[in-house]
C-alpha cells in the first residue's frame, strides 16, 4: 500500500478524542481546548511575559474563562486578581505558570489538587542549566508531574496556539491570523516554532496548532505528534527537535501519522558537535548523531529538512499537493537557460524529465514553431511570450498528458497588480482544480512576497507556489519519496535463539573492562549466526605453530587483550605467515611489542587464525546511539573505511528484507551484486550477518556500546567475520540506553 496524504478538513472545535483514546491524547486535547485559563504570576512589572500573554488572550478574544492570579494583588490589568485557586469562581482547567522556578512545583501541585487538567510552564531555570540547584528543581518538577497526573508543556517554553479556540498563550506580539489551518507545529524551541508559524502564515498557510514544549519534563514532542495525527483538522505535522528522549514514543507517533496520511516534516538539531552541544545547553536534550536519526526516522516516513527555508517550502508543497502517482516530471518555461537550470537541479536529486511522447511532441511543434525548444522541460519561447493563449495551452497539454505525474511552471507571482499575469494564474489554478497532479509554480530565486502577492497567493488554492529552485527541488523530492512510501511497515523484533541470548547474558554479567577481546567477541558473533574463520588461541610459540599446522597455511597472528582495542596500532597483527618458523617468530615479536607498552595491557595469548583471500572487504557494525538507541551499519570495510565513508545505517533489529535494503544503499552493495563483469558475491552471508548483529545489539538492551566487524570478508561462496570488537557500556553511558521500539 502506498502512502497517502489526509484531505480531511474538520474544524478542531468540532472534534473530540474517542472514548478509548489514550490519556495523553485526552490530556493534550484538554490543554488545547480548555474551559478556562488561569495565569499564575500576574504582574505589571515592565517587560514581563505575563502581561504580553494576557494581552494576546484578550486581543484574539479567547472565549473561555480567563483569570489572573497573584497572592499579593487584588486587581491587575483592570480585572480582579485572585490570591489562590480556591478563590476562583470556577475550578481551574489550564494553568499558565510564570512564577520563579523555586515556586513552580508548589503551584503545579496546588493546581492539580484544585482540578486543573493541564499546565504550561513558561518559567525557565531547570534542566537546561547545569548547576546542582537547577537539576534538583527539575527532578522535583518531574516527580510532581508524574505524581499529580497533570499534563504539562515546559518548563522553559513560550506557550501555545490553538486557532480554533482563539487561544494564544504566547509572548509573540506579531499578528496571528487565527485561521484554522491544516498545519500543526511542535518543538522544543519557542523562538523556532514562532518563526515557522510566522513564515507559513505570510505564505498563506494557516496554522491550526503551535506548541512550544521546552525542556519536555511532561509532554514530549512525540506526544503532540500523536495528537495531531488523531485530530482530523490537521493535514501536515511540522516538528523542531533538539533531542528525542523516548525513541519508542517517537516511532509510534511517526507510524500513527503515516497511518493517518499525515507527513511529518522535521527540522533536527545535531548535525554537528556544536549543534548537539547547543541542544544540551538550550533544553538539556541529549542529541545523538544525525545519521542515526535518519536511519530510524527514514523508515518511519519522516521528512527531515536541512533548514528553515527548506522546511517552509516543503510544508507549502505538502499542504497544497495531492500525492503524485510517480516521479515523472514535466515543466514549462520561457527560457532556454532556465530549462537547463531545471534539468541540472532535479538531476542532482535523482529526479528526471522523461521524453515527451511522439504525439505530444508533434502537438507542441505544430503550435510553437521556430524560437521554441520542444522537449521536456518545454521552452515555449517566442510563441508563448507574444500569445498568452499559447502559453496556457502548453501548460494544459502537460497537465493532460497521461505520462506526467507532476507539472512544474517556471514563473513567480507578480509583486504588484498585473492584470494579464493574474488572469493567467487564475486560469492555471482552474486547470489544477480538475486534476490530481500537483501543479507547481517555482521561482528560480527566493524573491519574497509583497502584501499583493500574499493576497493573490491565498486565492490560488489549487497551486503550489515555491521560492528558490534548490529548496523546491528538495520539497518535490520529498513529495515523490513520500508518495512511494510503503504504509505497511511491520514491527521487527529480534529473532535470536535462546542459546544465543543466554551466552550474551552470561558474557555481559562476567565481563570486566571496556571491551571484550577478539575471542570473546567472536564467540558471541558465532552464537548469533555470524560465521568466523578457523582459529584458536595460543599461549606459547610452540602451541602457535601446532595450531597453524592444524588450521592450514597461510595464517594470521593477532594479539588477544581486552585492553587493546586497535591491534594494528600497536603492531599486534602479523599477516601471511606461511610456515611454522614464521608463526613462532611472529608470536615472539607480538609478545615483545605488547610487553613494551607503557599501559601494561593484559595479554591473554595470540590468536592464530585462517587467512582468507576475499573478493571484497566489508564493514559490518552496530552501535548504541545516545538518542535513538541501537543501530546497525554496513559499508565498505578495510583500512580505508573512514576515508571512503561508504556507510549506511538502520535502526536495530532488522530482518532480511531491511538488510537487503541497507546493502543497496551503498557502493559496496553495487560490488556485491557484480560490477563491471565481475561475478556476484555471496549476499546471503552478508544479510545473515547483518540480521544477527542487529539482534545482538538489540538483545544487549543498552549494555553494549558498539560492535565492530572489520573486515567482514566475502567471496562468491561465503562470508566470514575476520575481526571483531565488542565495546561495553560503562556506568557513565547509562543515558544512552533507550527502550526498544
């Protein structure tokens, strides 16, 4: 089943969660559709947040009860100021908390005791700070949220928007349309979500909900995603993520969104070390690698954008477009130069303009004549410039062509009144209303919108209007990828055998140090179905030569020590040993080198291993991401692994189907299938190893930090793990443990 985009347009006020909805969904509904709002911490000190939020609630005519509270005031802002919850004329429902951090927990407990169902804590000074007192307050706040059952956003957040309720508990004093739009926004940064809302509204895209989640000591962004997936008034979900605290909840929310036909467009902080540090400093979020986030979120259908501009264009695209049947592009332009730019830009994203059929080409050739370039993209040229009807007919032919899925028009909206251009736009908008194909206007550069073009854009509801060719390409690529997304993505669980899990448990319970040595690491691999070479450990030179005779020459000699993670770096590996004499010399040399090391590592022996000739060296590995949990990786191996950077990742565990998809995302996968006349290699052995390794890291339940199998040697007949290193999680890594999906 292919993905779909929701087309429902139900007013949010007309909908309530089903009776069997989760407590979280019901709690969020109460927060965004409250019976009344109590602002605790009302003050008229200059520049305070409380007054700005109050003014917004008055300005946009929130219809529910609205109460100010401050134990030291009888009146404020021209209204009664209540001293406590007991003095209110009705039980509190939603509470805005703007008191100093040391009083927040007391206010929250009193609010919950008085009947409040939800709260927004604007106050900062909790886990985003690293001092002991702030961390203590954060722990107390989490305990209060857990014990009272009240649904909370924040602390350290900037409030919410619920357009259908005329509710704007935010400090932003820019104009809000309060149009019940089909976009919902949630994110940990109040400033970012406010910017997104403003930019979308200036583009004529209405925002139904905006929620700033801050430190997420109560509700987290995935909780909001799940609610937006359930609310039929929402069509597109936009999230800004600094960190994912609960991978399981995130994946469930993504699946709920996908099942509802609602794309999730995510801007994720943490593509750099500096970005990850910024996330920790801002909201205390622990951010892992962006590659791990992509590995897991891609499978769940999340569209990750690289910046705010791309986010706006992608949202614009999904709000106004139906999903295309495929990726066959057609374009109409009036410039040969722009035609070339279109071809190059879309080619770089793996999108193409297929040749026009003979019939369509003949139609254009007859209609356009000299000065045009018949093809796809179409340069309608001089004929279309002098006769607008020719231009419109060209667009109509592309829209009606059964061999096109998306029609692109190279043009921008007029900044000032222009009767002819506006008339043409309305005609094309009418054409677009009769087709399920996306009809997309693209301005090659981001030229901005005037008040006139904003108003004009809002009247063209069947057209997608995009700014900047590069960002438009990314958005259209996301649209075509989402259209091809398989809705039926099954949960994958470990398929390991009880015997393997028992060995893993025993190994982890009795292991000491930072890592397992190669022998212990390979023993685990073998238990999980990953083949290893013929090998054995020797403790004397004589024993080493006897083992080599038994295994068969040539052999490899390698140091075995849990204290030496990278054997080659200390001269702990000697290759291509072809006689017993060479083996004895190698044994003695390695022992001597290790004994000279200043770190005095433990020496458990020398591993004598079968040396294999491989057609390809691969890297197979797994790691525990600090944010997203266990992932498995695959790519080109050997000593140049970091230079080549030919690696793809997937969330663990995976099954054989996912393993094959992972392989096909790499250049190594091309070589496995046979490259330039070379025979195909044994892919089945690679698939089996990937599945086994993914089961191993998943079964470890956070107790293994990484598994490195480099190289994994593969031939036309078999594959073997030539080397292995299992790194254990120490006590300081406990934050990296994540619950399974």
